[in-house]
């Protein structure tokens, strides 16, 4: 059974998640918000709204991701021990593991961080600080508890696929867009780029619960009852027990990607000229980046040695995440473009000189 805007009401009634009275009274408005999944938002005036996500097909990989996310929500909500992590996630309502449907409470008046920064055209320190504290919460003692949990089967414990992507050969090209085939060809032309990714894969460690897909789209910001901003982290499909520096690097990468995304890349411009024409200067983001980093390291109670090691590794993992972002950007593309070339250039520069990148790009000292 696949959900539609028409039959979703019958599904929710059968599950006891809405009442007949609320539907009859008209306190039930459905809107579709699908991208990769079948997403539905149910808006209600008398009760909290509902967000419903169902996979679009029954491919094994697609099933695995929704199972991973549904199992994560169930487990986090199974014990008060995980309350600090639970507070970072949308309220859990139900996971239907026969139809692969996840139901959460809808966060009213929310927007993702891309939308938030676009609207404000600025990068508040307070947001960076909240994100640092939040990620630090599930990377510290609470996140490390998962190393001893009897539910280790919840986690695949896999390093990100992008760290091995360059090892692919031509046989994969039929499974890739032309743009991603060109990306792979480009990586094959730079042995040093490949060796840097190999180093990261070999360095991968298992030290904490990780979200696995940190990007602005997956941070939802909203005002609470006191009109103060809060955030939640969504899309836990890649949750795993893995390397905490991958998530931290994801935050660094998100700032850098937003900077590159604001570049015009006019046909006659070189990439270096486009850097100069960026709508948002990377220096404008430095205070927010520093607020994130300071809050994160404080939340994890790191000493100076741990800070330096974590920063060095996180910057490099962030560079690898930029290659993955380039891949995602090219998913339906016929070839490479200047924006993806800029992503790859910045990624390679970071991997070659993380200390310089920490200062020049992030405003942090390594």
C-alpha cells in the first residue's frame, strides 16, 4: 500500500493516529512535500500537526534507509537514558515496519537552515552555538553509550561510501549520470586526491553515534512557545555508530557549500573570479563557525590536545563530504560545471593543507 493525499486519512484513522471527529470537522489539511520519499504534512488547528514519510519504491537500499531511521526513533524513545538525543529529534509517533511508514509530529512554522539563512541573509552566532551544543550532546557520553548497547545490530558500522568512490571502475558508469561519470574520471586523474581519501577511510574510527548526513537541509529551525529559536535534526536515515568527525566535518562543509552556492559562476568568469563575486563572503560566516566549534568542544569537554586532533580530522572529513555534495549536485547532470569544479577544488586544497584551510576558510586555528 502506497500512501496518497487521498488515502492517507484512512491509514491514520486505522492506526488510531487521528479521530473521525477531527476529519469530519475539517481539522485536517493534507499537503504533499515529497522529494526522495512520499512525504505528507497534515496540518490541524486543534491538535499538533503530523508528518508522514513513506518510501517510493521497494528497492533493498531504499527499504534499508527507512528501516534504519524507524529503528533509530524507536530505540531513542525506548529509554530515558537517551532523552538528551530525543530532544534533538522531532517527536516520534509511530513506525510501521510492514509498510515502511514513519510518522512524526510536525514542527509548526519551521524552516530548514538553507531557508533560514536565505531569509535573514546572515549567519547568527546563536545558530552556530545551538548546533554545536546539539551535536556535542549525541557525540559525548550519551552517544558513546551506543558502543556497549545490546542493540549493536541497529548499526551497519560502515565508513561513508564516498571515501571509496574513487576506487570504482568504468563498469559503474552505466549506473551513474554522465555528470557523475565525469566526476569519477576527474578523481582518477589525481592520484594525490585519491590517496587523501584513502587516508581518511583508513583513519575511520568508531567512537560515537553519528547522524551521517549533516547538511543545512537536515536542520529545522522554529520558535518555541517563548518565541525563542530551537532546532531539530531530521532525516536520520544514515544514522550509525561511527566517526564523530564526519558529522563535525559535515557542519564545516555546509558553511563552505553555502558560500560556493552564492557564487554567480558567469560563463566568462574564472572560478577564482567567482570566489570574489560570492553574495556571501566566507569571512561573514566565521563568527558563526567559531561559535559552533567552541560550543561543540565545550559540550564534549575536550582538552586542547583533543581539540587540535578533532579539528584537523573534521576539516579533512568535511573536504571529503564536499566530494559527496558534488556527486549529489551532479545526480541528474550531463557533465561537470563550474560550481562542482569549485567544490572539488576547495576540497582538494583542504586535503592538501588542512592547517591553512582552518584559518583561511573557517577562521579557526589549527
